[in-house]
C-alpha cells in the first residue's frame, strides 16, 4: 500500500498532491497546466501527455524538442500495457568504417552531424495520438504553439540550465541566434519565443508525421545535415515516418509490485536488474542512510557494468533478457556486494548525458501514461536548422566506434538509450506511473524512488524529495543534504565521495491509493514543475 504519512525529512519539502479524478505531473508548470487543461476538456491521459510534452519542447529547450526521441508506456484501463519505441535510427550510410574515414576515431562528438540519428519523437507522437487520443492535435498543441509564437516566461531552473550551456551555444551561429540574447543566456523572467517551432507544430497538427519526415521540412533538414558532413538522406527521413513501433514491456517483481519498463534499446532492462539485486537486501526504515547509499551504489556498479557491456539495439544483443532478469542472476550478483567495503569501481566509458523531460498522467477513465522525451545532451547537438527552427538531438553520440561492439554504429541501427518510463501494477491492475530524469542516473533513480515508497513507506512526494546519491565513473556523488557523518562513513568503506553541485536528476510520479481510489502525485523540487489534478 502507498503511504500517506510524511516522515522525518531531509530535503526540500512540498506536499503530495491528492486528486479524485485525474492528475498530471511534469517538470515545468506551464507544461503541467497545458496537460491539465486537456484533461479538464475531456482528453485522455495520452492527449494530456502530448499537450504537455509539446509545451515542454518550447519552454524547456535545453531538455527536449521535436527533433528528439521518446519512449512511452501506456496502460489503457483494464488492459495490458503497451510500450512505444520512438527512437530514431542511424542513416543507412553510417558505419564505423564510414565515420573513421570521416576522421572520427574514438567517439562521436555531440555537435557532430554523425551524433544526429533521424529523430523518432514525431513518428511516435502521431501513432500514439491516432490510437489513444480523443481531442484534435490543434487543440493539444495550442498552448505550445502560442508559447512558441508569442513567447513564454523563462523559469528559474530553466534559466540555470541555460546559463550553464551559454558558452557552447555561442559556438554555433544558429544556436546563438535562437537561444542567446545579445550573446547572453536568457534569465529567469525573460520572454523567449521560437516562432519557427510554432510553425512546425502547426504543420504537424494539420498534416501529421508527413509534415516532419517528408516535403519541405525534411528537405531542409537533410540539406542542413549534409552541409555539416552528415550522411542523412531523404529516404532515411521518409523511412522514419512510420518508424516508431509498439512492443511488449518487460517486467520484474519488486516488493509485491510488478514494475514494467520498455525493452531494449532502452536501459529499462538494467533498472529492473538493479531492482532485482536490491531486492536481495533489507532496505527498510531501520537500515541506516549510510548502508542504504552503500548498497545502492554497489548494486548500481554491477548493473551498469552489465548495461555498458551488453545494451544495444536488441538485434545486436547477445544475452537474453530473461536470463538477465532471472532471480538466479540477481542472487549471484548480489552475493558480490560487501556491506563493509566498496568494490573497485566499474568505470564508464559512455558519454555523459542529463537532459530529458518526463511526463505522467492519469485520466478520469483510469488510463495511465508514462512518457519520456529527450534530446540527449543539453540543447542536444546544439545544431538547429535555421530554415525550420528544428533543434536536433545528439543521441547518436552514444554509439561506439568499435567494430563488433553491441552498440557500434551501423546502417539503420538504433543506439543505446537511457530514457526509461516506468509503470507499476499490483495484482495485475495498473496502479502508478513514474519516471526519473538524469541521463545515466535514471535506472539508479527509479530503484531509489521505488525503494523509498515500498521499503520505507514514504509518500510519493517524499520519495521524490529524499536525498539522492549516485555511484558513477569511480565516484559516489551525494547531494549536500546528506549529513557529513554519513559521507565520512561512506569514505571509510572505500568510496570516493563527491558533493553534487546541483540536484541529482528529477522525477515525477502518480500512484492510486488502493484504500480510497484517490490519485497521489509528486513532482521534483529540483526542477520548476509541479503536479496538478482534479
């Protein structure tokens, strides 16, 4: 059962939202409001999520855009969950040999045209709307179009992220023109507009995926990418028009709940593996914070080491999903953890990435959606086509340039993805949707969030607010609210402890209280967003 109790608390406090009929949670207040408006107008959870994500493509430009990818879990009331893979593919001319011939040796830089796979988000949006939407697209996109064309106020966390990337944006004249004001980043309270993006949303609302993957927009995007040395063709874009596809979720049992994730090429498989490992330990309220952080870090090292070695387009994976998710595998991996000592770090050699938005919504009919949309790095590749206003993601930067590696770039291949929406079932019934942003942190963050709910009895907002830690790249990063004595304890076990300079990740969650049927929702105070409902 999900608790309504608010226990002693370490971090910034805000109350859990209670709603009777419908709820939505996002990382931006204007996006949450746009989705709530659609729910109040009788739209489905999918309608609300699409409205919110479209708004976020405008008001959170560092985090997401129509030139990115998405993954979605949707649970129609009383029916099984469906998973949508909206990840794009590499151009058909792309290969390790082709990129090495172009002068790349060890990695694909985020600003390179080769880091830009054909975006998959719009293909996914259109399929999801056709199958699960109720209201017309022009109504869903109305707020986003208005914000793009006439401007919106920049919020505080958005301004923080903007300032952090200003130097990089200044290196590209198109990005500078779109996202800098007299060479400076936009500040909180400033008005920013993207009128070309508003035009694109109008066209997509009127003509669907064709408005993005065919015709003048596709021609302009291909010409722009080729001018940067890209291998993209009109055929590559046309193939992605119907390239997003439905698939069957994968799942595991954790503390009496079924946790569902999208299957590879996303890292949800390894979120489930991490939960399976943690399920072998007591993480209840009597376990010390130091022990919880240590166990979480050690389990994360193991799960992520397997992720980096194995995760790729499923056509290239060699280890069966069922084997990785077996309880025998979890017991064997958990046995490697020493409660008193940190293991030697399993070093990552994948690109770091943090920039994604997550939306969850539940409508009055009980339909639930878990929706995540991403451009990979902050402002993606920073490459924005000046003719169309489409900011392009950098997801292809996660491809490897090693022949034979499961995640090596290849023609038409989808790269490793970190973006993972989550969904909860209890006794077969969908009871919650959740997601944690933060690039690599997402799998670790999901495990920590659910452990807070089910091991310590935290209410949804408290589970999001709770102090975070992340063992990554040989260091154990902890938020400053983690007490000094805990940090000293962790260092004594062999961890290289580092204070986080900003909040680790973000997150949203909506769960249904089985006792009352009311919805309980939370949204991360590390971002600007909120949860709303009625």
